[in-house]
C-alpha cells in the first residue's frame, strides 16, 4: 500500500490531466485532509502531501498565471 511522506496510507484513485502522456505527468489524488501528488513515471516513488489550504493557494496561483514561466511553449 502506498503512503504519503507522513506515513499515512493512500487509498484513492489518481487523476492525470487528459493532455498528458501516461508517463509524463503529475498525478493528483484526494485524501480526507490533504491533496497528494506524485509523478506518473514513478508510481511507487515519493508522494507529496499538501493541506487543502496549501493546494487551494497553489491552484489560485496557477489560475492567475503566476506559474506561467514554468510551462513549455
């Protein structure tokens, strides 16, 4: 069973962006009190865990274009 960096079990479905290739994407899953993230190329690798507040702040920044300098194209 997978666990996050705090050792908490992850029992959920991973979501991948539809534009992504199978092994070239960040995957996201919802937990009771967190949002967890991993790289699809390494499904058994590390998992990062964020509080819902942290995740909401990140998504808000994405929507506002604050991370556009990191995108390709």
